[in-house]
């Protein structure tokens, strides 16, 4: 390293470059990137000027590691099943998983710092063993790593520091190589956000994202289908009828009208036929029976207090929908209209949430619907939600690929703050070596939030995209 503010990084499972946006934005230089998905690798090369197409299972094995030296390794690795044979915690338990390849690189290159990201479920009760194996291997490799998970989400961070209105909880594993003559703290705390960085008000999608004007050409292709509008209109009708019913009941009792039910609404189970109810009850697992009973109670109440002709007509039409569209999950609290909500068309039904923040982007076709706009979230809005600037170039690929890549990616603002918090936590270890001092200086000295334009490559510098991609 010739520049005191320069460090090198390896970008594993690189995707379209969420980690690269952070590391380049903090002054880092590319050493290596790998991504097996061809369309994502094409975007990475277009934006960052480096080829990433490859296979880490070939570049980092127990026989050969071809990844060049680097100071930081980053990666949002897929969580594959770990072996649970016996109580062993050796390399055999991670062999065959992609964490094995990360570990081989770490053992070979000994980067000064690593930052890894995964879904929150990695630290759930079903994966406690996997978590313990990962932490054990990293600690034995000579790194200071917290055994306590660090969970972060864009919505936890104030927008002044790179936060975004998206609930996307992820676990981050960060570690620092312990220099000779130093000892790792066996009870080191996980990295944590400073108090001034935390969001302390309610999000507002229109203001904090912000949303594009509906006439903006970047919203092309976000319109709803006729069926989708019809399903939402149909459930909007039901929402208004139930609100009126509850308002009448509350008025008679001298009470404030109650919210819509918070339990799942399953119109597909509404029946007065006792035999049908008995069959459904007998076949339902224990967790489902409570919701069944609440749905039957709701249907009985509506039959008693609503216009029966309307209810019969409404339910008859509902029965023509796909089963997943015969269900509603109202999570919008005191909101008064379905079309005023963020709506997700999920296998479990139409889910409605307030227009404060969005659910996590996912790599499948569940792009949220912005109710007041009567359209889906646009790809550019989804990129903003992940902290990528409007100058980020996805090329002319299909929107479905862009949504998938964003759903698979990391949030830039979260990674930015995780790294800044990490170097402060491990400041003493980092300042003990030349490489550590370089990293500490670059990361701690970076702006408080990711810069608005993080793309460092001029158009003339862009590498050509191979035609095979």
C-alpha cells in the first residue's frame, strides 16, 4: 500500500456491488470479486469496471486459493445446510458449504478485517449450531469476533446517516485479525450503532425514499394488471363495510371504533356448514385452529350485522379468485383505506401496511404495490431503497432481473455504518499494525453517510461487457 488512505478488498458473492459501493466510497481499491450469476456479474462489470464472473468453489479450496492478497474481505454468503453429525466443530462441519470457501480464503490470505452478511434466520434457534461453528472457526483463525449476533436494518438508521425506509433485518459478522502480542477479548460486544445514528422518528415513504413522479419514464412497467386492481378494489369494498359495521357497534356501546382485525382474514374458510367446519378443524394443525375460529366468529358477526345480500354477493365473487387472493393480512393499524397502504401480493394473501416503510426487498416476484399510486415500486425506487444512487447503471436488462439483484443485495447505508462501528470497537487492535492503521484512518475518516454519488468510474474507463453475458 503506497497511499496512506488506500486499502484493498475482496468482494465475495459480489452481486451487483453493494459492498463495492461502500468500500470504494471509503477509498478502497479492488483486488478481487466473484459472482456466479451472469446477469449480476454483467452489471458489476459495467458499474465497477472489474470482471466478477466466476466460482468461489474453484477459487478457494483446501488445495488451492487463487484469490490475491487483500486487506478486507466482504461477502453476503448464501447459508447452506451445515452437517450436524456429532458434536465436532472442525472443518468437516463446514465442508460442502460456501462458508468453507470463505474460511479457506481467510486462512490463506489473513485479511486484517472481514465483514460478512446473512439473513437473520442464521441466528435463529434452528441454526444455533451453524452459528456456533462459524464463530468458532473465525476465532480459531485468529480473529476477534463477537459471539453475540449483530442485527441491523436500514430502517434503524437515520436517513442523515444512510438509513432507508425498509425493514430488512440482517445479521452481520465482523472481525479483526489479532496482531502478535495482543489477545482477543473473549467477550467482545457486537458492533452497535451510536445513539446519534439511530432513527428516532416515524418514516414517511413519500418524503424519505423519495418516490418518483408517476409520469417519470422510470416508472414504466409498474402498472397493475386488471386482475390485481380488481382484487384490491374487491377487498377495499370489504374493508369499508367492516369499518362501518365496527363503527356502528362502537357507537352503540359508547366506545371508540376498533381497528380492523389483526389476525389473517381467510374468506376461503367462511362457511356456516358445521360439517365443513368440523372437517377443517380436524385437519388443521394446532397453530391454525385459533385463526380458523377467529375467522368463523368474524363471518358469523358479519352475517348478523351486515347486509346479507351484499355479503353473499361479495363472497361469491371472492370464491372466483385464486386462493391466495381470498385472504387479507391487515397490518396497517388505524389506516382507513386499503388503497392508502403498501400492499404486497403474497402466497399468504394481500398484506397491507402503512405508508411509513416497506418490507424487505426479496429476490422473488413480491414487489410491493404503492397503494396511493396504484402501481408497483419502480426498479429505481428499489435501488434507492438499497442505498444505490440514481446513476447506478443496470443497463437494458429486464426489470425482473433488477428486482432480483436488489433483493439479493446488501443495503449500502447499513454496511457503511457497520464498518464505521466496527473500526471504533476494534480501534486498539487496528492501530497496532500499519495495515490496521490504514483501515482505521480510511473508514473512520469517511463521511458520516455514503456520498450521493459513489460511482468512481468515468464512462471512458468502463470495461466492455462480454457478449456471452
